[in-house]
C-alpha cells in the first residue's frame, strides 16, 4: 500500500482491495507503473522480469510472496 501511495498519493487507501485494477481502479499511468516496479525492486531486493504483468493489486502480492517476501 505504501508503495502505491508513494507513486500516486491521490489514491484513497480505503478503496484499495486485492482485486483493485492498478490502472483502471487506482489510476496509475504507464510511467507510474514503471515507478512502482522500480520501487518494488528497490524495497524488496527482487528483480522484476520484462514479462511480469501486474494488473491487480493481488498480482503484486503474489509476485512478492513467490519471491520470498513475507506478508
């Protein structure tokens, strides 16, 4: 959540669910998606491949969990 707010501070935290669409529901544009992915890599010390596709908040959570980041 903190990373989403860092990239787009206008997001209402109460509106974010695991099923929220990152672009359609939360309003992140392409550049903000790149910033989010860079923040994820820096914060959690993971590498996001070019084939990674984060559509929903759950996709980000699943990626992190699959790369050993605890909930």
